[in-house]
C-alpha cells in the first residue's frame, strides 16, 4: 500500500503577503517544544510581496527575471558574487508554490518493500540534526538551463520555461548523508531504487494531476554522494530552497534535488514517475522513438557575466569575466573568441577547478572597431568533454551545452 504523506503544518503564502503575519510565520517555525532541539528557521523575507506567484523571497529586478512560477537569476549579475551564490540571489524553480513548513512538526518517512522491516521508519528534524553532518559545495542546475538558446541560436522549437543561462547556482550545503539515513532505516540488499517526494502541492497541468513532485534515483547514486541538506551557505535553508530539508544530488539535473522532502520510498523494483516518463528524458529526431532513458547527469557550459546586447566602448581595455562548469569532470580550460569564432585564446582561470563546482575566468579585450560583435566562450573539462558548436536538439530543450553566441555592440 503506497504511503501517503501527511503534510507538515503549513502557513499559506497569503499570510506572508498579509505583512504582519510574516513575523508570525518566522515565530511559528522557531517555536520548538521544550523537549525538542532548537529549530532554526529562515529569516522572514525583507519585503512583503514576491513578484512571482508562490515564491516567498524578494525578487529584485536587478537580480531576477520572473518566469511563471519560477525566478531566473541574472547571469550577468553574478559578476559581483564569489564562488558561492548567495541564497537571496539563487534561482527558484517551483512546479507549484513554496510551502512554508514548520521544522518542529516536520518528519521524514522512509518506507517501501526495500526496507528489511517493511514498516515505515520516521525521522524528526531533531533526529536528522543528531546524525553526523557533512558539508559540501555543489551546483544545482535545472535540466532546462539555456533552453531558450535552442530557439534563439539554433532556430529549433522547444517547450518549457524559457531559461537563458541563470537557472544555476552554487552553494555550500550542510546536512546528512542519504546513505546514513537509508542504512538506519534498514535498506535491504535487493533494493534498486529510492524515490524522494516533496511536500509542496501536487502538480496539476492541462487538467491532469501528476501528484507530488518526485523522481526515482538508483540506489548506487543514493548511497554515493547525495545529502539531505538543512543548511545553505551556513544558514537554515530558505523557504524557497526547501526548508526544512531538501535533497542535494551533486552533478545531476536539478529535478533530482527534491525540495521540502517529505518521504522516500525504497523499492526492490525500478520506480517511475511522470518526472522520468513524461519529462526529463530526451525526445526528438536524434533520440530513440519513445524517448531516451531518463536523464541524470548535467552537462558543461560557460558564459560571460555580461548582459546580452551590452555596449562596450572601443579603444579601451575591458576585463571580460565569466564562469565555466562541467558536471562530468573538473574544468580544464576556457577559450574565448571576440570575433565570432575566427580566433580563439585562453582565458585565465581564477579558481582551482573542482568536480561539481564552477570556475570564474577573465580575459582582457580592447576592441578597435565599432559595431555588433559576437563573443564566444568554450570550456573543456579534464575528461576531454568540450562544448560543441550546436547542441543536439530535444523537444523539451534539456541539456543545452553548445558554445553560447553572446551578442554585444562596440560603440
Ligand atoms: N522539489 C520539489 N518538491 N518541487 C519542485 O518544484 N523543482 C525541482 C527541484 N526540486 C522542485 C523540487 C527543479 S526542476 C529544480 S531545477 C530544483 O529543485 C531547483 O532548486 P531551487 O529552486 O532551490 O533552485
């Protein structure tokens, strides 16, 4: 019999919009029973109104572009951030809306025929916090990051949120190993898949109720480097990023990193969900009829921290900057072209490349003539993966990895 989660107490976003209730929300989450651990709650939003339906945090236009229920970070604005993306600048991808949960009555249920005892095992927030903690830096990047470039750059139609390049961010996550939780719950040797599920509202689209956001992970990945995170950059997770606990699945497409985790099914049979059957696989002429296998790893990208259509003055030296990242191996090089791809030279890497992180890069450039220019950047990782000139099209626009053609004007 499938387990059906009882949502933790939730305060509707309406309360937040109402102003004075904001502090009540923070107060609620902070008020732990006397015998429980102190439960840290995220800071209440600084402004009352979110510009995207269902997102709690403020979304100033200099940092975000709102796209439906989602907020894309402005990649050019990353220029003044370090290796970590501050939580208030991190993109938000919500299928529905952010639930404002209370850690004091939250619990995680691990259940399924892949557990020795076969009966559900529960963990309170305090019990999770008592387990050994791990801290790691990882990017979260939506599978559709760069999707709009299939159309703008390759002339190919795609469906889904029209992200440019800002559906990505890096944070330092602290939490517990999923493997520790699964072992304590009694995962059996013949378990093959685990399926984490969120506590946000069921996703309804085109009149179809797809249920709560969930996506299976093979046990090998689940026991490898996945964490149940309760902190982001040294603070409790913000509401929009999964408070009180989310999954962080390093190097995999962002959908794997389930927010507002409520339960995890452990199964001796392969599991599926609409997030592995209808979406997050590759459909189209270049892929098997019926679609590819569910996608897992992210790909590689590089980009300039400059608005599309920026104007730069001729005759003076500009310090162009950007970032490069690969989910497949550490970045090895970044090459740039300031003449539409005729000539290439190496950019200087400002950080030590690490697997699962990104590097900042810079290159000086003095333009001599005026007019439109296409800037290009191309990264290669230590496994030999290089950004191609064209990404292989798929109808839902996932895994864009091509060299980005960045238009600017020299005046
Ligand atoms: N988890 C739940 N419960 N609900 C969601 O809508 N969106 C997923 C994933 N986890 C989602 C979720 C997607 S598609 C992405 S890209 C990441 O969360 C985004 O994480 P962020 O909003 O913290 O940046």
